[in-house]
C-alpha cells in the first residue's frame, strides 16, 4: 500500500504539511468547472432565457462585491483588486452578445455560456501578450461562478463563516484567489487533494500556523460539508466521522502537543549550541511581512529567507517601489539590526500571479525566478531600489533564486548598480554595498559553486528545489510525494559539496529549504557541516531542541554513515539510530515525515 491509499475505516493519509491537531466541521470548497448538460429551448422561451442569463450576471457581480470586501478584510486592498478585473469581464459587451447569439439558436443559457467561455479561455491562453494570458485564471473563476448560478449549484465560495467556527477547509487545491479570502479566525486547518510538503500551499499554511495535510488526492470526494473530521498535520492523517474513541485519543494527543509547544517556548532565549559546543545560527523564514514580529520573538537570530512572492502571487499588477519598501522595512525593523536576507522575486513554477505567468508546458523548467527578473529589468530594478532603501533600517542582504551560472549573478549586480544610480539621481537615501548571495537550488549551481565564490557573499541551499531538480521529482505532485526524498544520497552529496566549497572560500553556507525544519534532517545537516539553518518561525524552538540535544561529533558520524547509504530510506534508518541515544523513539522526530502505512517502521529503527 502507498501512503495515500484509502483505508477501509475511512481514514486518509496524505502529506503532513503543517503540524497541529484540529477536530472540527468540514468546510468543503469545490471550485471546478461543473459538467453542463445540453438543453434545447423552444423559440418562445428565448427572451426569458436571455433574461435569465442577465440575472445570473447580476448575481455574479453581487457575489464578487462580497468576495472583494472579504478579501479586503483578510488580505488587504491590493490583493482584493483582482476581483475588479472579473467584474469588468462580466460586463464585456462582446462576451455577452456571443452568449446571446447561442441562446437565439435555441441553446440553453448554461451551455451557451459554457461554449463561449471555453473558447475565450483557449484564445486567452494562446495570446502573444503575457498580460492577456494572465487573465485566463480570472476567466476560469468567472466560468465556474456563473455556471454555478445558472445550474443552481450550491455556493462553494468561502462563505463568511462565523468567527471561531474551527472549520477544516477541504479543497482540491488552494489557489491564490482562494487564499486571499481565507478567514483565519474561522478556518482552523486545511486539507487539499493536491500538493506536497514543499508546495506553496504547505509553506503558506506553516507561515500562518494553520495545521495542514496536503496531497490527499480525493478528500473532496470522500467528505461532505459539515461532517465532523479529525486532521492531524503532524502525521498527515484525515479521519472523517471519527468514533468517540478516536476523538478521545486525538484530544489527548492534541493536549500533549500543546504542552510540548509550551515547553519548547522555554527555549526561546536559549543559545543554539550543541552538547560539544558547536554554535549553530538559527534564522527564520518569513513569507509574509505580518509574520515578522512573531518570527522575531521565536528566538531567531535574523531572517535567513524572506520570500517576496506574496507581493506578486494572486495579484493582478506588480507592486510599486513604495509598497515594496514598506513591506521590506517592516521586516527589517522587526529584527532590529539582525541580518535579514531578502530573496528577489522567485515568481514562476507554482508561485504565480493571477492567471499564470505566462502559460508554459514546463513551468518549473521555465521562465521563472532570476530568469524572469533579468529579462524584465524594470520590474527587477524596482525591487532592487526598494531593497536598497529598506537597508537604511537594518542589515539587509540580497539573495538571488535559481541561479545556474555566474553570468546571472554578474548581470544582477549590474542591474543593482543601475538601481543605485537611479536612487542617486532622485536624491533618495540608500545603503551602499549590500551583500549579494545566491540560492543553491540546482545541481548545476552546486557543480559550478567554485566559479561563483568570487562574485557572491554567501550560499543558501534551497533544498525544496534542489531535491526537485536533482531527483527530477515535481515538488508539488502528490503522486510523487514518496519519491521526494531529501535524504537521497545524491542530495546529501550535493549539500556536502556546497559546504566544502563554501568553507574553502570563507563563504557562509546556510540551508533555508524545508529540510532544515524536519528534526531528523536538521541533525543530518549539522553533520554535513551546515552551521546556519533557516526555518519557519514556529519551527525555530523545535530545531533548537535538536541542536541542544546532540553533539556535532555524533551528527558528523551519522552524516558520514548516511552519505555511504545506498538509499534515502537506509540513510533515514542510519540517522535515527544515531539520534536514538539523545531522543529515544520520540514522536516529534517523525513529524513532517509521511506516515508509512506498513506500521511506520524503518530499517534499523528501534535503538542503537
Ligand atoms: C527552496 O527551494 O528550498 C526554497 C527555500 O525556496 P522556495 O521553497 O521558495 O522555492
Ligand atoms: Mg526554491
């Protein structure tokens, strides 16, 4: 059985994406284009059918006004602006007359609308201009919304749930337009059919502190709205209609996890130093500026990765310099002079603006991250100017994503100089000489790391992408989740090589991918010689517990043995054996790893 095989008792196992146990009612959100039956209407019904179509448009606009107001409350006015575009499309004269023409040919309103939208979406997707292609997502939203009204289907938009509903959102995938509507006071956890631990829905859930299970494949078909359900974000379990015994057992586990969290809080002020005195620097990953203050109180010694895609993903327009400056400054000030590594836009792959950017057959191998920034110098320089200005308020370091060659670094540096000159011309204050580092996220970057050292100030290993590109395993594909193995010997060797090149050339090497926050893997990274880890703010105390509970010498022995393993599973067994002396068979060592349906047994597990 694979980890995602349905169980006979109804329990489902997906990927544990964000820890925490929630017992609550399902809020089912189905946001897919429904099937539309063919319906022929009589001549005398044509006018009333056209009127019905116009009523549906009016209802849809009303809904959009509500949705926009909700998004404004939960995410802010800039994010909510995406819904204005949809209202404009609903009023488009050409679209309306095309639908009317079909109705006049005796086709029912829903089929007429369906045919027109299918064609428009195809035309938009093929359009030469990226701005037009980006609108496909809006058309899809409209397609679903108007058809649902015409077909009298239940409204699956995230309705205004009362605060404190403690609802578990079950949906196919969390799209940007859904994310901006999410009411964190009503939704207590997320479960999705799609996604993996490193897909951005998972990362976002961890940032928001919402327990989440992803990659459940067909959860939306196996639960009903209002069902009571248990979600365990640590093991990846989803249990619909639980028995009293299951509820009692998970309530107990939830209380234990709660107590553990309180205990971990005691570590906030403690130094991250191993038993044999090796100092590890622990920094926080910040995905949204609103997280900055909490992350700063987690005991993190700065920010190892600030993702900036929140400024773009799910938005209809690129943010201006002022908006970016304010966002970066907020994070920099929260960390009061500690280093804040801000990554330039890593747009593309599964981090997309509204409607796609642009539509590509292989987005993960496509026009993304540094490639897009270098090709769009005005977008990139706007960001660089905002970063240079924000650096007046603290220790900002700039990091480039998805670099594969030193040329990209040199081009980026050239644009950085141009951005600085533009600020000079405007007479605006900024900080000179910001450190410029790179993410090591591709096998190419590791192999040519020695050619980068003279041009960069630091390396930060992005293991989410490094695993994806090394093993050729899509990080967001639920069907491949069990093959996404950061402990694969190829990945371990690439990390070791990066550390060696960094050490030989006096460059700091950190790890900011999700691997750093999984206890067993953090232990492996320390053993591989990594001395800086950057993890979600909430994971800082957990990783500190690992650091303080092990000796670097044991970690080095364990990592050497893991490097010699033939498979990821064997490496995992080796690491567990070495950690056993320190932590025994503690549950938290498994958190973030998939629950193996065959009893969670690993080769070699169970003691030294
Ligand atoms: C990574 O790839 O490991 C990383 C930290 O970047 P992201 O997850 O944003 O792609
Ligand atoms: Mg990455």
